[in-house]
């Protein structure tokens, strides 16, 4: 039997992430619902003493007040504020207490285009191209209307569908709650997946030992791969 979302998320992030490409991630807010077809993800493991130690993950040094959601039961979201600039969102993986997550790096807006544009315009003077509306983790969270207040929120399992976009539209139409998040899985896994090291991750976690970035080939919404930049201390 095909596992449901929460059962699927019990697995290690590098095993789960490729199967989530093409899923539709929806966030319903009082000012509108926005949904993305996910085109790019990154997997993150656990603490240094776990079965999947990951020096590039927020979990690496163990549980803290900031990353506590990554150690909760699977089927929740971890939202964090990064570089003092923007938010980013992960799907929590593994059994409760283990630690792990899947970062949503990019997606194609398939529902709530106008709401997504309005949210992006809150921090810029001109509307981005449609392909760039949710390109990059900060733009994903901004388009969806996510913030630290959403950290730890439950992720509704909207099932597997041949047309996950239609399934999400139907769920939004029938749900009375003003605020919720959910994920609809595709009936079949994505066929052409690009695999690389994670983008912008410094140190060993960004090396080829961790080829945990997954993207749909040829998708214009996917962010460009870039290595982390090494900042050198200035000398006199």
C-alpha cells in the first residue's frame, strides 16, 4: 500500500525528498491561499551523534529553542529566520526526537498568483517574473505568507493524486479554517531529477559528500546552484 504523507516523512530526508518533487504545497491565510508546485528541495539530516550526522543542518549541535520543531513528529513545518533577511520553510522528517528536515527551495505558483505577487511587492518596487515568484527559499516563504509564527504548524495530508493542483484547489474550496497548510503528493514520482550538493552551504555540509539538493530538470522556477562563498578576514 502506498504510504501516506506522515508515514512517508518518517524516512531519512535524502530518501524522502526526491519523491516530494512535483507535490503541491498550499498555505491558506486570511488574506488569501497560495499553492506551489515544488520544483526544488534540499535534504538535511540530524545531530552529530545520530545515524545521519549532517554538519550543514540546524540539528547538528542538537535540539535548541530555535530548531525544536525539527525534532518534533513528522508532518509539521519548521520555519526559521535567516541572515536577518527572510524566512525559510522545511518539512519535518524522522521519528520524534531524531531530527531532520526538507527545505523547500523553489516552486511554481499554481494557485493564488495575485496574493503571491502582493506579498513579494511588500519588499520590492516591481513585480517579479512569474517563474521567480517563489524561486529561492526566502521567496517561497514570502509568497506563501509564512513566518516564525507558523513554526511547528501541522501539515495536512491531502493525499496522492494524478492532478495534485486540482486536489489542492478542491481542498481550499471546502476547508472552513482561515489558516492552515497542506501537501498533495503526485501519483507518480518525478522522472527527470537533477541532483547536486546543497547550494550556499558552507563547510563539509556543502561538499559533494552531501549531494542532497534535488530539482526538476528544465524548470524555470528552480534557483541556480552556487557554492558557498568563503569570507576571508582582511589583513593589514
